[in-house]
């Protein structure tokens, strides 16, 4: 837990010095930067921000040293991503060497699942369900929008005198990354998570997997002891598994229609549990 908890400490501290002489030009600069923080980010910048965030994640927990496993997870993830409206993103998938149960996505298509969560899965359909959930976050730009909102609030607060550096693009990127680091510790809004569940089920089915893969993982989490330290960050950053399952139950006709698709348990076992 200690490694992943480091993510909460990555936010950059605001300058300590205060400025009380704010002239009109200064106020205009602040307003301009607030507008930039909430403006649509182009795809190139989205990818760059996501790569920086991924580097921070890898600084806290490295990839599992198993090239075959990493290739397998990338094959599953990229196949799913190819079924979406953003197949051209530089999608990358990895298994973090961490015993906790969790999964992460960054803007632009970097997605990670922890070794602890993979160990609790039974088949490839479950892996596909989790990866598809994270892919949905990227498609809907959930993290990017939350980061922009957080950066907007922080930049707006500079009017009271805590903003002491230039309002350039580098400073904006810095604030967005700080907001992104906070998201890994705080989590997205509940509505974003439930939307990613719904879309993730559809993406997995579109890729040819049993649509009950993600619900099966949620049932596994629900059956575990909530006091388990390996679940602490997952439960802090996501709605309760029971709530997520209740929301997905509304899609039962869709789930049932794609429940007979392959689970690929043998292929999963061969790749993950060698």
C-alpha cells in the first residue's frame, strides 16, 4: 500500500509567498490562465499529460518483470481499444507489481492493472471487463476533465495573492499534473465510475467477451473482507461493489444477450498463472 500511497504526495505545493499588489494586468493574466485550464485539450497534449502521469505511477510501483504477461495484457487491451471510437490513440497496457487490488487509466491511453487484482481474476473475460472499464475513462476523458476542473479552481484562487510565477503553458501543465496525482488518491466522481462500468460492459461484449466479466470481478471484490488493506485504495476511489452491481443490473437484458460469449479461462490461466 505504501508504494501506491505515494501517489497522494505528488501534488505540487503552492508558492508560499503572498502578493498583495495585484494590478489589472495581473488579474487579466490570471483570468487568461483559468480560461486555458478549462479549454479543450488537443489530443497531442492529452497524450503528453497522460504519459507524464503514467511515469508518476511507475515511479510508485514498477511493472511486473514478466515480458510475456505484459504482452498478453497489451494484446487484450489493444484489441478492446480497437473496437472503440478512438482506436488511433497510442494505447499501452501494463501490470503493476503491487499486491493491492486496483486499476488506473491516464489520459491518452495508458492503462494499468495491479498484480493483486489480476491474481483474483478467473478468466480473460474478467480481465477484458476491467480493462474496458479503464478504456471507457479514456474515451470519455473523465480524468482530463476532472483535472481541468481542479486546475481551474486552483488558478482562480490565485487572485487572492498566491500566484507568484508566470502564467505560461508549463505552469498550466504542472497544475494539471498535480490535479491528476490527486485524482489517483481521491478518485473520480461516482457518476464517472458508473458510466465507465456501463460503457466497459459494452466494449467487452463488442470485443467478443462474455459481458459478465466485469460484474464477476465486482462480485469477487464484494465477497472480500472490506477491512483488507489491499482494498483500501480501491474502495476509497470507487463506489462500493454492491452499488456498481446494482447499477449494472439495469443492463441485464444487454448482459444476458452477450453472456454466452467466450470467457477464455484456459488462455488466461496459461498467460497469468504460469
